[in-house]
C-alpha cells in the first residue's frame, strides 16, 4: 500500500486558527478562501498576503476536528469543556477539549469534532455571524460574510478525500486501533484491507522484535516503510529479508514495450492569484510550518523557513487549473543531472528571473508526497536568506522555472511581503526584509516652553531696564505717562484732573495734597 493510498483513507483534520483575540472586532479586510490540493483541502479566513489568519480548516479525510480561538481563562490543556454555538436560529452545544495554552504558535482555545453532516457547517454557510463560547467564559464572534460557497466546496472536497462517509472512516480506524492494542503481531500480519501500512508499522515498532518486523514485511514488502523495517531488523542483529523488486505497474509495462515519447515544452504562463501566507502541513499532517505561496495554472509554489533558518522551496500540482502531463514532464525534465554541488545526481531546474539572472537548482521528486523539492546546489541546508537567489525572489517581477519539457512562470508581485513574513518569523537575517519589520515610532519631542521676549518672569514687563507688573509700571511712570516699548512716554492728551477730597488740592507732581 502506497503512502498516498493510505492518506486518501485518513480522516480529515480541520483547524480554525486565529491571529487576534476573540473579542476583537471583525475587519473588512478578512476574507474567506478555499484551496484544494492532491490529498488535502483547506478553508481560510484571513487577510490576503499577510499572516493574519482567524480561521484555517484543513481536511485530509472525512472526520473533521475544529479548533477555535476562545476565552478559556483558568482552564488547562486537555481539560474537557462544553462549547455552545449559535447563528441565527441555529443553536448547538458540543463537547470539546482545551488546547494550545502556553504554546508559542498555533491556536489557544478549544477543539470540537463535528462530523461533516453536523448542522454547524450549514450554519457557517448560511448565516452572517457565528457566536461561540466555552461554558462560563466570554463569547466570541466570527464573521461568515462570503463563506457560503467556500464552505460548500470544502465539504464536497472533504467527502471526496474521505472516500466514504465519516462514520465508515471512524469505524475502520477504531477497529484497526483496537487490533493494534490487543495484539501488535496480529496487527502487523493483518492484510492491507484490514489495517493500513502506517498502523502496521507503528504496531511492529511498538513491539520492537524480529518477529514483529518480519510480520510487517510479509504484508508490506516494498516502499519507504519497508526499507525502514529492514533497517530496524539490522539494528536488532537479524538479517533482513531481501528487498523484493516492485511489480511493474501497467504504465511501466507499457513504457517498457514502447519507447517514451519526448514531450514538447509547455508554459501556461503566470497565474493571477496573490501571494499568501499559510500553515503548510508537514509530517503526514502531524505538524505544520508557516509558509509563503503563490499559484500558477495547475502549479503551487511553496517556500518556508527550515530548522537551519534557510529557505526550502517546493512545487506541487494543484487542481487550480490543469498543468498538462505534470508528472511526465517533470520526470523527463529532471533526467538531466545538475552534476555539481552537494547533490550532483539531482535533476537540474533553472530559475530565470525578469532581470536576466539565471540560477541552476538541484531538483528532486519527493517520494512520499510527489512534491518537487528545489535546493541550492551550493548549500544542502537550503537557500541563504541574504543570498542572491532569495533577493531576486523579493525584488523581481517574475521568475520562470524551467526543466524542459516542464516550464512554469510565477508572478512575484507581493512576494516580498509574504516571504519576508516567513523569514522575520523564524529570525532569519535578510537585508531586503529589514524594511518589512515595523519600525518603532520616534519619541515625540517635548514642545519648548514659550519664552517671555522681555526676559522677565511670567506676567511682567520691562520698563527702562527693570522688570515689573503692568500695575507697578503705571505707578512707576506716574500720571500722564504710560509704559510703551520699555519706556515711559507721555500720553497723547493730559488726563482729566481728579476731584480731590475737601481741604486738598491737585498737583500734577504731587497729586492731591494740602495747599502749601
């Protein structure tokens, strides 16, 4: 059983991720988007070309799990919690489990597991707002504007990927798990129709004996896990069974009978979709990595920061437009080895940028996923963030990926924002991304205190070199004079003679006084 056939029978996993607090008001910039790949489908609610995501649903089968950002104050990871949902006339309470408390990445809130037939999905498609709350905690709202068609596509894809109803998938998975727990050897020996290759491998690994590994190899003699099983046997000191040649497929038999026809080079041109950030599933869906991506007709390009703080790059065939004979053109195109660097036997794929720069990459088809992995021939750890290749991805308008007869063109408008978001998050140093980091606002300079032009204190004026209040200036200058421009000047007209009390006379020099 191949990994892909096993993955097609998996249950779907749905993750709703949030980048803001539950109480934050919905922004008109957030939109619902649906994406479908070979073995997964996703439903995203976020701001395009940013890592601001409030909902991200991923399906790999038929039994969804739903993670929601929620107020879970005072609760611990793994603690049971009831979640009440309401939208219009719809109301439902589901059992859940607290997740993500204290985690540096991902969602902190609650996880529930509604089936694809649950009315919750129809409510998300039909209503305008979904309100949910963990019992005893603050409620949260999620805008459902524009979700209807995306939810319908997602559920249809989820059911197709599941290959049957969610109930059937659950029954088969529980039966296989019970068999593995009761008798690991019996589980390892069970035919592929009763237990998957992965489950048999895990059962043999748990027991860790020669007999268990022999039982596994008797049912699954070829493939990646079979090679690992032989390595475990060698470690236990037992001579592993000889690796059996894989039986030729009808396609391979036809190819042996007739020489392969060399296909002509095809380039459908650049796509029109924007660069986006999303959580790219890794390790069979058990983990994810923050990535940047753009699509061309039938092709998705993905780049992410690896453990070495270097960029890894991948190509996938997608249902968003059809790339003609993708597998065949890739196979023929990578027949020419790069012949240099850390992986000289890898295929040669050129990156031809709009500025005329041409870079040869080492390309290989990843056996378990079918993805095309691109690497820097000069650095096995990945593309250096401060290197010329990454700089061209950040600053140019387009790039052609060429391994004739395979060829595709990626538009690079918006690539800098998306790729720099990846590099900045993992702490990688890229000079061209420095401007993408939010610069702190300079501290406001304190306004200077107003100065008294006279040089005197507040409320004073200077008269003939002396500082005094205006009332003191009147007495200082005397009757018939006033302070103007720092000097005592005579008024234009003599002031009216004041009326003195009886027995006193008026003098301009002495004022009211006794008559001498």
